[in-house]
C-alpha cells in the first residue's frame, strides 16, 4: 500500500512538472528608449535627497540608488573617475537592498497612492557595473573590472527575466564589448 501511494505521488508530480515545463513562456514586450531610459528614471527620482539613515521603505532605497547613480553619471562626464566610482558603488548598495525584497524589474510600479515609477533596480545595477568597468579599466584594475562585468551580466539577466528594454540591449552590448574575445 505505501508503494502505491508513492507511485501515485510521483506520477502526479511528474505530470505536473511536465505540464509546467511544456507551457510556453510569455514573450516580453520590448520597451523602447523613449519609454524607459536613464533620464526618465533620474527625473522621476529627483528631489529631496535620500540618505540611508532616513530610508525606511523599499522605494526610499530605490530612490536613493537612482540619485546616487545620477550623481555618478554627472561626475563621470566631468572625468572625476574616483568620485563617480564611489557614487556608483553606493547606488549598488542601495539597490541591493531593493532587490532583496522585490526581485523583479517592472516597467511601471505603483509605489503609493497613484504614483507610478519605472522600477528597474536590476537594470540600474547592470548599468552601474558597466560604468564601473570603464572606471576600473581607467585605474588599471583588471580584476575589479572583470568582477564588475560578472556582476553586470548577472543583474542584466535578472532584469531581462521580467522586462525587455532597448536600454538593456545597449548594456548587453557594452558588457560584451568590455572584454573583447581574442
């Protein structure tokens, strides 16, 4: 009798798994740069600066991560590599808190009331790591550059599991070009 129950359970689970695996995956819509891009994300999160001591909710950490990234981008354009590095790394620290509690990127997330934001923490970390590769290469630190590439690829794959964007495709190309195959 116990063997019969075991066989029935295994048969049921096997059928369930085959059905789940055979179910076609939903194709993700590709969002163009006009809909999801860094400037739009920065604009949505400008305002009162978030500091870690005051961040209490997930969207506070997200906003702080975006603000740090925005500062890093500006400093990188000015050629202030070391200062930019600190902001990109701090942005990643904020965003790691975010993905700990909400792992998926969302093209439009309701954060409170009727406030909707572009919510792409994984994509932002992938982009931060792409920028860090450039900074580390400039500092002649190939080990950290390789680590940033690995981290960037990881977060890009997490982002692409839930939302596909032209921005992600640009990051993917940048990560591929960062260490050309010989």
